[in-house]
C-alpha cells in the first residue's frame, strides 16, 4: 500500500512540474517588457494574443520568420485573435534575440 501511494505521489509530482510555467530569461524579459510584447502575450497562457508556447506548437516558426512577423504581422495566421499591431520600432538585434528565445520553446 505504501509503495502504491509513493508511486502515485511521484507521478503527480512529475505532472505538476511539467505544468509549471516556463521561465523567461531575465535579459529576454527586459526586451519583452521594453517592446510591450508582454502587454498582449504570455509564455504559457493566452492573453490578447497567443501564448509563445502555442505559437511554436502550432506554427514552428524559425527565428527569422518571427522577426518578420514582428514587423509585418499576418492576422490570417491566427484566426480568433485580434490582429497584432506592427512593431517597426523594435531594433533588429532585440527582435532576433526575442525570436530565438520564442523558437526555443516547446
């Protein structure tokens, strides 16, 4: 009986860890805040726009594609969401750093 209980506890513990929120690296979080990305997007949860994890599950974009979409969003890619505003003021190097991080999510 104790062994069964321990097995269930371990399985539930692993399941809860796998549901834990993805941590944003501090340098990337600063860029997301600076460029107002976090006003509409979260890592694991839908906000105004899709969660970054959902973006990678559904579309599997390459970093260069994400950068392109930061500057010229394509609302047809994400039905059911309001159109994303173009963000031409995001510096290219910052957009690429953000995009590389997003593309690393699974």
